[in-house]
C-alpha cells in the first residue's frame, strides 16, 4: 500500500468516522436517556420504560394535543410557503412581469432574518397591544380581535409560512428556469391558456423540486420552535419542540427522560418524511427537461395584466415583508414604544446599549467563534464525505449518503437535547471528553443540524467535476493527495466557499441548538435576543439588536452576491 493510498484512507476514513459519531452517537444517547431511570450521566440508574409510560399512557405532556398543534403549524406553514413561493417563482422566471428583479431582492432578503426575529417584527407591527398597524387602525371595528389571532395557531402558521417563502422560492425557481420553454410553447400552439399550461405542463415537469421543497418545509414546520415559543406563549400554544424545551430547561428538576421519550414519536414521523425526501431527490432523471439543444427562454406575456399584477404583488410584499422590517427599525429608535411614533421619544440609547453591554458583547463574540469554527470544520467534513460517496468505489457509500441526510429527520430542539445528553454521558467517561458548558458542544450541535443541507450542495457539485481530470494527473505520476491539491480542490474552491458561507450565516442565526446546550458564559447572540424578549419583553432593545443582526447578515449576503455567490447557491439542496 503506497503512502498516497494510506493518506487517502486516513482522510476519507476519518471523515466517515466523524460523520457516524456526529449523526449516530447522539441518537444512541437520546434513546439510552429515554430508557434510563436517572439523569444522563448518572450510572447508578437502571433501564426502565417508565418515561414512555408517563408520556404516552398517562399523557403527562398531552401528546395528542402537541402532535395536533405541530401538524397544524406544519401544514399551514407549508401551504403558505408553497402558495407564495411557487407562485412568485413562476411569475418571476416564466413571465414578463415588470420590476421582477427588485421583487426577487425583497423576497430573498428574509434569508437574513431568523424566525424568532420575524415573530418579534410581527408583534411590533401587527400585535394587539402596541402594534403600529393595530394602533393606527384602532378605530376600525374588529381590528383588535383580528390582531389577537397573531398569538394563536393561525397567526403562528402564517408567520412561519411567510418566513419559509424564501426557501420555497429558492428551491423551485431554478427548476422552472432550466425547463425547456418549447414544452410550454407546444401547449400554447394547441390553444391552451396560461392557467391550463401551468397546471398541465409547467408544474408537473418540476414535480421533484416542488416535492423536495414541500417535504423540507413540512419537516421544518413539525420541528418549529422559535416562533411558537414567542407567539404561542401568551395563549399557552405548545408544540413538540416547545414541550421538549420546557421539560429540559424550565422544569425543576429537569425531566430529561420524559423529554427523550417524547422526542421519539416526532422522530418516527420525520424519519418517514426524510426517507421520502431522499427517494424524491434521487429520481430526478424521471423528470429531466433540460436537453442538449440550445434554446432561448421565452416569457409568458401578461399583456394588460402586467402592471396591475406587479402593483398587487408589491402591496403584498410591503405588508408581509417590508413594513415589519421598517417598523422594527422605527421601534429601535424609541425610548419606549407605545404603538405610535413619537419624535420627542427618539433616541440612540438602545443601540449604545447593544454595542456596550458586556453580556451582549460576549454573546456576539461567542457567535462569531462558533460560526467561524463550525463553518470551517463543517465544510471540511462535507467536502470529504461528498468525495467519498461520489469519487470512490468503497463499500457503504449509500449508507454514508443516508447518514448525511439523517439529521434532517431530527428537529433542531431534539438534536440539541441529544447533543447535551451525549455531553453529559461522555463527560463522565473521561475529563478529556467533557464538553458540557463549552462552546465546542454548541458548535458540534450546529454542524450536525446543517450536514444534510451542506452535503447536498457538496455532492451536487462533486459529480459535475469529471474524474478524468484527476486520472490525468495520476497518469503523470501525481499522488492522490497531489491530485486533490492541484486538480480537484482548485476546481471545487467556489463550491467550498458557498458551503462555508452557508454554514457561517446559518450557524450565526441558529437558536435551537444553543438554547438547549448553552450554560452561563456560553450564550450566543440568538439567545440574548430570545431572552430579552421572553424574560424582559424589552421590545426596544430587542429591535435594536435585531436591526444590527439583520443588517450585518444582509451586508454579508450582498457582499457574496458581488463575489458571484448567489442566494440560489446558498439554498441549493
């Protein structure tokens, strides 16, 4: 065995082992904790089914109600995201709608806005107590009653659905853009109108993209935490994720075993959906519409409907996206927000506090450290794993690919629970493995959550680099490591940059893993924002922090666009 082969086996084998440890071990300890009578890490306990009996037989957590609420949020979120996302994708890609470029910029901008900030924006804009719109229209009968629905399942489903429109759009627009327009032209030649062509030609041809977007959105909805925790609290609206968080973080003593037992009924559902997602995305050849013939995409002409439709869309965008952001910025400049802008109340005090407060500064630095480290380690891992699955003949490549997708079946709150249980158990084995209470455990959890998405980007681009380039290098005497360094990695550099920035942005925004794994001193900026609202209801300071948060993320995205990395690249699956 040559030195190059040893290096190859070592690098790729190490990546596969790391993947197995990250994706399998936390679930093993989650299962162990669900069957254990003591706390995680307490070896004096014993195996028992008591936790499952309490959760499912005695209904300590009203599992039926939690599942119904989770399903309601997931269905509502998916339908709203699909209606707007798919509709916008078709209008922007396949028609001559005016100002569609500016509209797309508005639609993809929420990529910089995490769900918990979205919820706070909607409270400031449409909340029943001091929402700007509610206060301005307080004289209209029924406005107060309608605004109160923001804190019900209907309001939660709407907010998370609007927040998911960006992802649904970015997942479906490329498929519509790559579709051969001649297929639609044949329909038009035979006298079919726009609606009939859309129903019978356009959407059926992009079924894999639609189903993939639908499944991913539905999975997100089932595990939704941040928006429900903020909007559902006033009315006591709970879902699986908030119940698990409550069991671990709010109960005294923590009900670890029951939280673990509760997790598995949701995992059973999401695992089936993840398997379905994998089967859908692996059958794309059944729907291939991009041919070797050149063609010039032809837009549908909307005629006299162009401007009325454009103005209507701008109205929708203003109500659901633009206005909430503007209101949040406005609130951040008020010493105390009452629902009505007051010039005499304007101040910069909240921004000064946001940049000088010791806790906020520490949280910001923690977020940067976790994001940079997680993006770097995560990129190295998924690139190596993608090379293993697509460039080698090793056995078990299909299993490795499945493991890459497996975290998709575990909602973030549950994965955070599994990671913290792993830390508690493993830390008892040897001090070197004790990561509990460190930034490392948060970073590891964040990497696990985004492995499915980052690996799809990596695998999709590895297959586009023909292996004959590396074969040529080997024919001229290059070792495997030299071929990687001189041929493969330079060609893969742009994709690696996309993956790195994808992980950087999403880890910086993530709440579900940090909220389950942080301790005093390891808070991140997402936790600071969440606690300032849930514990202090400090809308003004939260708005200032959120404005800085969004502004920084948005400028990063604009910078990436200038570098040639688009929003579509960052969302590719």
